[in-house]
């Protein structure tokens, strides 16, 4: 072979080798393991299930349209981290122990069991995919991430407050918060 073509041949071989390394198939064993190892995100994957299927009956106590307090069914609150972790009903979630977690147990009971959640009158049982996801989240340690959920009294956005509801909360008698004292300029 001619010596002047050798550098071109080596450069071409290196280029082909480099391209082959850059184009690994997306479904190789390493990426499959990474997908299986991905942690369940409570806020993005678990809370949407709870919000859609459970929170209607199991939310923080609040005043209903008639002005009466609407308490969560069975004392179970699922719209806040505090509610989930400190339930009066018992251990809703026991980190790394799905079999001891009432949240998992009650959602995996047979459809005709009177203790199954959600109850038959509220709809079909959670899907196997949903209960498997809840199980995985619990077995991974039941990490809530940065999610804390709803705070008490935070059930209405600020814009939904009745007119004048912000008034009367000042340290000075006769002065509402946000009102400027009469006769004084602030600058």
C-alpha cells in the first residue's frame, strides 16, 4: 500500500470507530437498568393519583358552601405531607414496608371489600399500575421530595377571598392591615 494513503486510512478508521461509539442503541442494558432504578417522584407520580381518586373525601378540614366544617372521612388527610405522615387512623405510610402501610393495603383490597379505597360508590379500584407505583414509592422509602402539600387555611387562592377579608388584622386599634394611617405620607 502506498505510504501517502496510510494517514488517510487511519483517520477514516478512527472516525468510523468514534461514530459507532456515539450511536449506542437507546435500549441497551445500561439505559434499561437506569430506567428501572429511577426513583418514584411523589409530586409528579403519586400525588396526582391521590388528588384524582382520594382527596375529594380525604382533604384538610375546611368550611363547605353552607359554612359548616367539612372534615376528612375517617380522619384521613391525603392532601398534605403532615396529614399523610401523622394520620389518626394509623400508619398510612410505613417507609420501605408497603405491607404495613394502610394506604397500600386499603387500595389493594378486593373490589367488593367494604374497606377498599376508593369505595365502590366512588368508582373503580385503582389500577394495578397505580398500586404498583404506590408500592414502589413506599418500598423506596416514601420520599416526598420538596412536596409538603396544602397548608391549613390554604384551600382558596388569595384572589378568592371575600371583599374586606384582609381588613382588621393590624397591630394598631382602628387600623386595618394594608391601610395607610390617615394624615401620614410614606416615602
